[in-house]
C-alpha cells in the first residue's frame, strides 16, 4: 500500500473467495493512475476467503471477522481503516474494466456537488445492468409496483420511475440512488453522514445513505466512463429470501424518508404488492404456465413473511 493513497477501496466479502480474487485481480490490473489502499473485510466466510486473499495479494489489508456483520456494518468497520481522502465501495462479485477507477475518481473530483458518484454496470456478456443507480421510492412508484405496472411497462419512465425507464446509463446524470456495488464519495462526507445506518442489515443502505446526502444538499451522479461488470446476487442464493430482505428494506425506507402521514399509504402499497404477486402466481400455477409452481412457491413464502417485511428494520 502506498504511503499516501488517492483512494481507499473497501470490499466486504462473504463466501465469495474466487469472485473476490478475480475482483482484486481486475482492480489492480485495470487501475493505472490512482494510488490504491485496498481493504477486504471478510464476514466470517467458511470458504477460506480471507486466507486466499492474504496469500494472493499480500499488500491488501484483510480483516477476517469471526462473525457476519452484514453489508452495512462491514463497510462501516472497514472504513475506519481508510487513509485516503476518497472512499470506493466495491462488491466482490464485480470485475473492473480498464480505466474505470481512474475515470470515476476524476469525475468525482470534478463534480463535488454530487457528493456520491457511481458508474455503469454490465453483465458478464456485456449487456447493460441497470442496477448501478435507481430513482427513489415515491408514492407513484410504489403504486406502479403494487399493481404490476412497472413489470408490464418496464421500458417507460412513467411506469418505471425507479428504474428510470429506458435510459441506458450512457450519459452523465444526476440520480437519486447510487448502488453500493460501485459507490465513491469523499471520506469526509462518509464521516459526516456517519456511514451506513446499521438498521439496514442488507439492501437499502445505499438508498438511505444517498437520501441523507441529498438532504444535506448533495446531488448524486453517475458517469458512463467508469464501467464494471457486476454478477449481481452472488452472495444471495435464495431468491425468496432476497425478495423478503429487499421488501423489508423498502418498507424501512418508506418509514424513514416519507412524511409521517404518508407512511401508512406506503405500507399498504407494500401489502398490495405482495398480495397481488401471490394472486398472480396462483393463477399461473392453475393455468399450468411453465414455472408457475415455482413462482407460486416463491410468493407463498414471501407472503408468509409479510409481518416481517411490513414492519421493516428497527434501530
């Protein structure tokens, strides 16, 4: 590690040994102009991740935790070891494209009003992965999701405002939420916001962080000049479990960032989202649609946990 790094890169891993090794390989190979401090916090993996990283990359600072802290707390703990003026949160299931880190740091420095910045993500086959950024949850976006309008009209901004319609992330733009898989910000701002809110065990933490940054006067941005590959979900194998965690995070964001008088409306829309999906999956099952049984089992499991995700995370 250089004595005066330009950027502290934080990677929180959990049972992603081979992916983490590839992430680090591409990070170092494709970063040319930025002096890096790299910190890997391993959340008590049982696949030898911490040991493998230490052997392959002796200059990487490895923090081998004996418990799984989750994504939010893991990043908060790792960030305490950061020495650079800039932080980059990077998922272990990513591969850095040539010049991506250099470009994102240059962009971030030239747009201090953004506060939080990110780039463009693609799938392994090069297709666009829109999940590098999102629009915030609003009453209209929650209504569209509850009644299936977002799923039917995914390519429109009107009915898919959170996904920002058919924008291909091919131009610099202000956004509401920068994904935590590839998120850069000044360390001073991270400290000012006190990092991630630890009530968010997994999912929603970057949406909350960006919301608090916006409340402080910043306008997050992304640039297409910084591109990475993101596998998505390499650490979340169970689809129903992931959907439950995402729903729980969404309810928490509604409770934290909507006006108090609107929160019951938001929670009701979340209830309708789950109920309508269950009904739709049941109809698919009855009609004998391929994978109908699989969808019904998934949504039956999600609906059975509705008390959990309608309550959201608590401090």
